[in-house]
C-alpha cells in the first residue's frame, strides 16, 4: 500500500480551500450587482435654499447708515442739530448730490455695542466738523467712518489727523461714497472752482 505524501495532501487541501473561497466571493458579488446599478444614479440634491455656486466677489457692497436714537435731552445739543440737519426735510436745506462712486473713508472705530458707537460718533462729529461722520452697522459691529474722499491722499491726511486726535486704530477703507458739491475738500483739485 502506498502512503500519500503529506505535502501533497496539504497542497490539495490548500487549493481546494482557495477554490471554495473564490466561489464564495463570486457568489457574494453576484448578489450586489443590482444594488451597484442603483447606486450609480446621481442623487439630486435636496432643496435646501443654499446657493453653493455663488461668487462672493460679484456681490455689490451695500453701504448704509444707522440712524441713532438720541434721547430728548440731546435734541438741544449742537451735535444733535448737526446730526439731523442734513437728514431733516423740514429745515428746507437741499444739497446737490453727485452720483455714488468709489472712494475712501477713514474708519476710526469698530464696536459691538450701539451706545458706545453713538458716543464715539458724537465725539467724532465735534472733532471732524469739516467731514461727514457715518455710523454703519455690519454684523456684529457698529463702525464709525469719517469723510467722503475721491482721492486717497485726502483720506490719508484725515487718517493722520484722526491718529493725532487719539484714534490710534484709524485706517482707510475703500467704499462707495456720495460726495456732495457743497464740501470742496472731497472734490479733486482740478474740478474745484
């Protein structure tokens, strides 16, 4: 009687196991073919109201002022009269305005509390009598900006003055301005009379 070689038995057993595993693998893959076809369909995004392909650089900057709510005692002050003079139609004051255009302003402060912003604005109105002072709200800050300048050099001069007056963080911002013909410091030298 012939004794089988143990290495040959192990080799046959190994090949048999490998064929069995291969067959199990093929049979398990055959069951998922239908699922794979369903997953190939592109899913349509759920309507969420979010526009993901928008270019933020194409948006136009909106510049607006926030009317401050001053108390009754402040109505008699010079600063209050100055604040409301250009905005009050009952005074009969009319100013010829130019169209909005790119320009410069000097930002002297940015605070999160409106009362602080109102105080800074009132101080700035008294300190910068020759220029408009704007209180602009851009979430979450109230920004106090001064002037309407077409030429950056003019804004730099006001920035230097602001630093001398104690506004150490004053800096120039490029924004949309509405220069008024009444104020000659905002017009380029070649356009002044």
